[in-house]
């Protein structure tokens, strides 16, 4: 359990959406994961977000998921906030998973909207899902808006305002550049908005957001944390300059290659990323060479 007491403090700053490393046999490399977490602990991050999109949680079995989270919890330093993805296609299963991740040590649960029956996911259905999970959850719930991986299911301001009054619904990670600005209107004393991309992280902070869960923080956690610290300490010009470099790099890494690019960048930056789990492919030799050149040009490699 982190030493941050308020929800606002827990959702302030930068989280890394932890990637799950896989070995050549497609098995989870728990030792590499533990090593990654220990290296990230001293980087200035607020916390680790396990079992999200970059963690390829949809490819993990239930037992693998809990062991991944357990590895993160055991190797995280005491000051790190642990958030875990627990969304599933049914309310019942989401509640079961949320209770399980809380038992393992997650302080916050993040739920992606069900989307197998995307056409039926109205605001009424989503509100019912969110509120039922929040009622049953032993830990605060952070919503996860990411239409790109949820068959287009999108959470908008009207829904945010309906559920934000629930005392156990404490915020949203918005990974949609089309909706984060309108969803910021739902922010308040007990509901906080976080960016799901470095592409608009600084803009979100300027408009009242509190933090970001940034894929680039897997490879460059200190740099992402530094950008937040510059902004929060009033060094706006320096924050703007560093942000411009991060936005450009984000487009060239995750924007171009997705999770495979993030994991390859981790390898190049001294972490263990490896390849995505099959059937996804990792980067080709040429793509990896091109990415290395991009990272070297960024000036972020030590």
C-alpha cells in the first residue's frame, strides 16, 4: 500500500502501463517483469498500472494475470501506487476479478467497458455496469475509456456525470483524443481525469487533469515523470519543450508500432520488453533498426 492517502494524490503524476514480457516460448517472463519494476521504482513515477492494454491482459489466463499483478506488487517500492485492470464482459466476472486484484494488493481497479455486444452498450447499460461494480468493489474504481480496443464503445461526458457522484468511482483514464476534453468537464473534487497518451498529456494537465498513464513511461519513465514535475513546479516553458519531444517520440513508437513498438523501445532503453504474445508479431529487424535510430535521435537514451 502506497503512502499516498487521498485519491487525488493517488491519481496525480505519471503511471507506467506495465508491459508483460514473454519469453521465446511465449510464457510470461516473471523474472524480467520483476526486474523492470525494480528499475522503474526510482524513476519519479507515481505508480504502476498492471493488466492494461500494454500489459496485453486479454492474452493472459486468470492465473497468469494474478501472478503478473503479484509480481508487480511484490517488487514495487512502498511509495508506488498500484492500479490493476479488472474489466470483463460481464458485471459478475468484473466484480470477481476486481475483488481478486484487491486481495493481491491493488489499490485501484481500472475497468474497460464490455464491448463484445458493442451495439448494445448504451449509456444506461454502461452506467448500470459501472455502478454495480463500484458498489461491490473493495477498492476505488477508475474508468478506462479506450474506444480503439473496445470495438468503438465510447464513454462521454453525459455518462461521466451520471457515475461520477458515486463515492467509489474516482476517475477516468481517457485514451481517446476525441473525448478527453469533454470528459474533463466531469472532473470535480472527487472525480479526476487522467490522460491515456503522451500525445495530449500536457494539454490535459493545463485543462485540469491530474495525471497520465503513458505507454512511453515503460521505456522512459524518468523523462515522462520529469515532464510532469516541470509543469507542476511552474516551469512551463521547459515543460512545453520536453513535451514536444515526447509527443513526437510517442507518434514514432506506439503511434506507429503499437505495443510491439513500446516493447522494442524498452529493449533498446535497457528494460526487458520482448515480443508481444502470439498471434501478434514483434518488430522486424529493419523496423527495430529504424526505431533504434529514432530513439538515439530523441536524446533520451542514456
